[in-house]
């Protein structure tokens, strides 16, 4: 009997430490779902471009595919720059450094614009 309660205690500590609670996951999903929808729409539009231009010819199809690849790389670069600044912003916020949060927010606005 002692072994069972000890293993339950470890499971509860593990769950509390590494998994979190439902409120956290609801907050994360509220942030993630719009990002997933936006990326899905972008990829779907690129697919439709390829399908429509694919009926015209091979050279035109190659041009659209190259443009879509460049847009993908651009989106990755912007996302990487904003995600990196978000990490610094979270660290500044956790340390109580309001000026650091303000500067990272400014950087994110400049990068996104």
C-alpha cells in the first residue's frame, strides 16, 4: 500500500511540474489556433496558385513555385525574428524590467512592419 501512495505522489508532482493545468493549455490554445488557421490559409492559397497556374504551362508553374518558396523563407525569417524577441520580452517581464519589455515590443513592431 505504501508503494502505491508514493507512486501516486510522484505522478502528482510530475504532473504539476511538467504538464501544468487546464487553464494554461486553454490560454496556449487561444494563442495557437489563430496561428494555425493563418498558416493553413497561406499554404492553401499557395496550393491554389500552383493548381491554377499549373493549367497554363510548365514555365509559369515553375515561376509560381519559386515565388512560393521565397514567400515561405520570408515568413520563416519574420517568425524567427519575432519569436526571438518574444523570448527576450518574456525574460525581461519575468525580471520586472519594464524598459526591456518596452524595447523588445518596439523591436517586434519594427520587425513586423
